[in-house]
């Protein structure tokens, strides 16, 4: 009997009790993880607001949870006008920036920094920008030029000033060409170019050609410096005119020769959507510095405008080279960066290569720390424990730009890569998905992933593009080869406030006809953009 | 080493597009959207502005999305009895009484007993709804019912 008791006692002490202790520890650990999560699983499984009805051969209409059905989409800046709120326009945005500047005792001399390959680094205060753009706009207005064209990179120093001159002045339109126009563009009065581009520009007829890097002038050609040296015009004054909101201050012709015009409302709704899309306690603030590295990407306007309207700083560059971008991060210490997928892939690969060279205890320790961080992210917990370089000390958020329906190998970014990027940079990452620049037509991205969505997918064949932005609503329509009923898979159709207007009667007619195919009422099919909705309301490519 | 790392720090993965995933089977999964086009009195009832925020009303067999008129047809509105129902008889008789609105478990009203002036009034209301609210489908009898 005593023998059985002693066996029982040994089992109790050495098997049962440790097992029970381990079980209790596991429960406590599980509860601890749950309490530390940035977002609960239930919220991640309901990321879209889905309409209660749908048409046959289509999915229901999907919206972002922040703009549910029954409430309006984000349409603008919500400027208070007596008892009403209005959407506002680019001149309202400009007025806010000038008013902010006037209130400051010591205005910053570097609200906007442009890393321009031609002019070098340009530091600009708001008053400098205002003076330069006013000089440009008063020159154009004085000579009665209304459409100003250029083939400069969109966010280069000179192109930025031309854009802002047209945005802040009623009746001016900036026509941006990604490639040189081969035929005479309609309505373009002035073409701005570098001296090296002059031969191409002179093949077509313009009322005036402005050469940036030359001081010599001749008939029909003036230098940039000549315009800038004109006397400074009077201060900016803005009185609201409702007609302005639907006028076109910007137009772009893509490399596929598609031209779209963009209204003031397109710009302000893109800006407002960017401001409102970040969660509480992580909003854009005046302490933020945003670095945009896609200098020719139309969809970056929203970030540029949003950063300035909240009082922050902007750094503009045009590079996808990791070394160049890293040098800018080191130089300016931005809190938010907007990069393309190539930078993310290179950062992760570069980290892997560095770690593979290491050996011994340090390498094993680093590997263990990274595994723990990835484990925490997969449980929905943000951690900065695996940050490897001081380069990213100030970085809190990375916008990763993905262009849909492109065959770029760098766009094979998996959810595991993204998690690793979050871990080693200690930065949150939001993927934004837009149309390729050659397609154009949208002033904002279409999809964006949730700020807190760190989930790792069990397959790399699918890619989570997130939910539709706050200014758009979206549905899928049936196409051959995809099952709309069972899989919710089809071709994307969108409507909303950041969709540009095709330029010219012919293009407009084609767009109208395309829209009628998918039900009219403002719907616009995105040909070739296909994918499926998951049970979580997110759109999946692949 | 890799095995130990996976044991200590397992990575949780998810597949939100798998048809047999936990999320698909979850009771929290959103209900499937109804295909616009055909409503039975039972499926129409849900769109009463209370069970679902949308307000659908049937007039002479055509279903209108009256969500924009929530102040009239929504909960606490003067015509809330019509929301999610066939409002034809009520509109024809100019009556908001629940007795003139058939419930979801009753057959669709054939309106054969309406007087000419009542039919005329109903036609007027139908025109009004067509001008004001989008059509989302037709009201059809429940399968198996007469």
C-alpha cells in the first residue's frame, strides 16, 4: 500500500503538478497576449461595410468601415461656412496653410524639402512657396495664359511650384505630361522644360516656352529666372466661389496617352481621406515629417496635402534606390515614409544577407529576437524589440505603394516579408494599392490595409490589399473564369470622389459607355483589375 | 534551431479566403447580401429600417429603396408601418393603419377589390415613388404559396 502511495506521490510531484503549472502558465500567457493586442480578431474579420443587397452577377457594394452605407463618403475638407460644412477646394487648403504660417512666431525655413536631381536640395518655407507661386501665377494671368504644361517629374522643384501656382489661382490649369507629347496637345499655352528638352518642345507650337536652366531668351522663349525676378504681387486673397470646386486645376497625360482632368474636389477629398484614415492616437500631427519618394506618382498628392494641412513637413524625392532612400532617412529623420515595394524587398533582403554573414551566439540571439517579434506580430501585437538599425529610430509608419495588375517581380511582397519589415524597422506598414501610373485616372490609391493588420497569410499566392479608401465605394462584377457567387471573385468597379474625368469628348463617351455596362450611376469598371473578397471584407489579389 | 524557434515562438497564420476557414463558419460572419430583383414578403420584412438600416417598400409589386426617406418611413416616422412591407393597399386607401398593411406571413395582396378612385390614387403614389426612390426589385410570392 505504501509502495502505491509513494508512486502516486512521485507522479503527483513530478508529472501532474508540472503539467498543471504549465497549463496554467499557458492560459496566463494566452490572456496576456490577448490583452496586449492592438486590435481584436473580430475587428480584423469585419473590415468592410457591406451593403445588404446586391445585383445579380455582381457582389454587394463594399465600403470602408469608417464610411458605412447610409453615411456619405469623405468628400472634402468640411470647411465651416456659417452653420453648414462645405467640401472646400484647393484655394481653401492654400488659405489654411497661409493662415497657419502667419500665426507662427518663427516660421520654419524647411516646411517643404525637394531633393531634385537637377537643382539639388531645395529648402522652402511656406512664405517662399507662396511668393514664388504668386509670381508665376500673376505672370500667367497677366499674359492671359490659362493652361501651363510640363514634362518635369511631378514633384520636382519647378513642377511643384507650377502646380501650386495653378492650384492657388482661379482659371489656371497645370497639364502634366509623363512623356513628351508627340502630337500638338489641345489648349496648352505654355510649355516648361529644361534646356536639353528644348529641341523636342520646339517641334510643336506653344504660345510660350519657359526654359528652366537657361538665361537666354528669344522670340517665344523666356527663362524661368526672368519670370521669378518680376515684382512680388499682392498677398493671396480668397473668397469662396462654389463653381471653383468643380473646375479643373490639374490635368495629366500618361505614357499611354490617356488624359484625365482632376477637379478641386478630387484633390480635397484625397487629402481629407488621408487625414482621416489613420486611427485615433496615431493621427497625422504637426510633429510629423512625411518623406515621399515617388516623385512622379499622381496618387501621392493626398499625402503631400495632408502633411501640410496638419502643420507637418514634407520631403519630396524621386528614387527607388535603397541607398539613396536610406541616406535621406538618415539626413531628415522622417516619421512617415512613402516608398515602393522594391525598397521594402531590398530592406528585408539586405537584412537577411547581413545576418547570414554573422555566426556564433550573437547571430543566434538576433535570430531568436526576430522570431519572437514575428510571433508577436502574428498574434496582433506590435513590438519594436527586433529593430536592428538606429536609422529607423524616428520612423513610425511606412506607406508601401503597390500598383495593381503589374508584372513587376518586386510586387511579390508576401505577408511574411511585410511582417519582417515591420519587425526590423520597428514601423507600422500600410500597403496602398493604386492603378499603374501609365493608366492614370485616379487621384488616390484604391485600397489600403489596416494600420493594425499584421496578419500572416497561410499562402503566398494571395495578397491582401485591404479595404477600399474612404472616398470610394467598390463592387466586383462577374467575368469569365471567376466565380462571383461562391468566391466573390470578379473585376473591380469603383465610384467616388477621386476619380478623374477623361479629357475630350471621345474619351468621355467611351467612359460613359463603359460605366453604363456596369449599371451607370457613376460606376467605373477597372478593366483587368481582378481579385476576390475574403470573409474579412478585404480584397485579395491573386 | 528552426524547430526550437517554431516551438517557442509559433507563427499564427490565417486564410480569410478559404471556404472552410473558421471565420466562414463563425456565427459572427456577416449575412450574405440579398440579390436585388426578387423579394418575398418574408425577405422584404427585414428591410424595415430597424432590423436592417435600409428601408424597402413595395408598391404594386415593385420594391423601392426608400432609405433616403428615413424621416417618413424609418422607425418612429409617421409611415413606419410601410417599411419592409407591401404598402399598396395603405397608399390606395390613404391609410397608415396596420390593418391595411399585410404582414410578412400573409399572401401578397392582389388588390382586386380596390375601387377605381383608390386604384387611381395608388397609381399616383407609384409614379411618385418611381420619381423619388430607386427600384431594387420585384415582390414575388413565397415559393410554394399561392
